[in-house]
C-alpha cells in the first residue's frame, strides 16, 4: 500500500483518479482547507513546500488541477495567458521540482493535461499550449529524475461525468467514463512506466 | 517580393534563416539598435508593438531568438524557468498575438523551437518544455488565425555553424548545415502550409 497525495480529489477529474487509487492510502489536498486533508495552492512554491513537509512520508503525488483561461486567440490577453501558464504549467512543474526533494525513493508523480493539444477546439489555445508543454516536460524530465522517481501525465478527453458542462463546446468528441481515466492513473502510479503520456480517448 | 521582419538576423540561426529569404526584402530587428534596422525585445509587449508600428507594411515575421536557461532539473530555479518561459514561449506567443493586428492579409509567422523536445539532453529541460509548448501552440492556433494568416515553427537540430560550441554537449547528434535550415524557413514563408512544425534533422 502506497501513500498518495491526491490534489483536487473533489473535482470530477479528482474523482476519476480516486476510482483508480482505491487500494492505497490517499491523502487529499486542494485549495479549500475545509474540503481536504491538506490545503494547497499549486501556484505557490511556499504552499507546495508546506504541504510536502506536513504530509511527511509519501510515495506518489497525483495532480488533477490547473486553472486555464479560455478565449479566442486574438482576444486573449497576456494576463489570461499568464494565469494559465502559472497554474497548469509552472504550477505542475513546481509540484515536481519541489516534490522531488521530499518524495520517497522510487516514488511517482502523475500530472494532468488534456486532449485539446492534439484535438484543438475554439477558445482553448492556452489550455492546449500548456498541455503540450507539460506532456513534453514529462517525456523529457523522466530521464533525469533522481532516486528511481517516475513521472507520467494523463491526457484524457472530456469525462462522461462532465459532458453536460463541456459537451456543447466539443462537437464530435466522445466522452469517456471517469473509471477508465482512473485506470490510467492506476497504471501510472502502480506500473513501472515513466516519461509517458497516457492518452485516454474514445477514438 | 515580400517584406519580412527577421528577428535576430545576426545570430547563427538568423543567418541560416536569411539564407532562405534572399528573394525578399528583409528588415532586421534585434536587441541592439546598432546592429539591426530596428530594435526589439520580444519579452516586452510595448517593444513588439513599437516595432510593428514603425515598420508599417510587412508580409511575414520570422523569429530566430529566445533566451533559454540551462541547468539540471533538480537545480533549476523558478527564476530560470520563468526567464525561459517569458522569452522563448510567451515572447514568441506575444510576437504572434500582437503581430496579427498589424501583419498584411495572408501574411505568415515563422517561430523557432529546437530538437531537444524530441531528443532530450542534460541541462535542457526548460528549452525542451518551451519548445514543446510553441510547437503545440503553432499546431493549434493555426486554425483560428484571421485573414488567411499562416503560422509554422522551425524545429532544427544543432547547426554545423554552431557545432564547435554545442557539439560536446550533444553526443550522437549530427549537425545540419544552416542552408538546409534556411530551406525550412523558405518553405514556411513562401509555401501555403500552416500549423506545421518543420523538423530539420539529420536522422
């Protein structure tokens, strides 16, 4: 049994991840202290360091959060770009950068990206670009992780559980059940793979 | 004949690009006012806007610059990450974001990335990650560029002309001549392709 820090457990993606991590001890973390075992803001280096110190021993970090701004490219401001970059991209990089100091030997990091970097749709250029950055980061940084630490990203299409919210924006997409995405998280955490982008898509 | 703004013309990559743009009117821009037709700092929105306004009519923007910091991942600071992100990534995005307001109908943007996002080497994680971001950006944003404007990125391996500087860090890599990379810039500027990453590699 591993001790896993799951960031964003109460979100739809967090619930999907949780469905694949049932055999482990899962410590939850998120923005609101009331809803989780620990409070964390991934855009703050200090907050991340505090989380890792307070948890103590852990074998895996699974992230399911990252703020993205959505707009047409010609209308997206630098501020909207930077909000997305500082959360979904730099936030996740910092989560690994700082976390590798604290995680157990042979631990693993599992980051979250999303299918829009390979299947673009309107308004999602910042989401797509930062997903591309994190998928690339994972593929390249795996070679230099110390102490047998592994790293992967999960790149899912929209969840069935979120289709009522996003379906209208995504004509021709086919959602996948959260439990299938949970399998990808499980394969990352419990497998021996590293440097992999695990796409979960219907076609 | 097109009017092309070439950013970083005096660098080795700039010279490579220039070799493919000989039939056009090339306006040069770069950090030092003394060396170029126009001064520009791609990390400054103001500086970019000033450049485009001063040049007036132009049909293409070709960028060959972007600052990257190099370090082992476990030693790279957030500041080093941000320097790289703000120049190579956000700088190039801003170059397009602001430039699309000024460029001629059916104009084109050609950005620069680099082979390390598909062939990782030590110390280059920030370079690789931001190259992955820009290659993804180009592939996705092409679908929403207005007025027939095209966008591509050139993703070359190391240049023969720079092999004396970088060769030692890149065992097993085979450099390519600048004139071959120039062909890729020419194909981007003078072709009809868009949303493409033009890899220039020896194997």
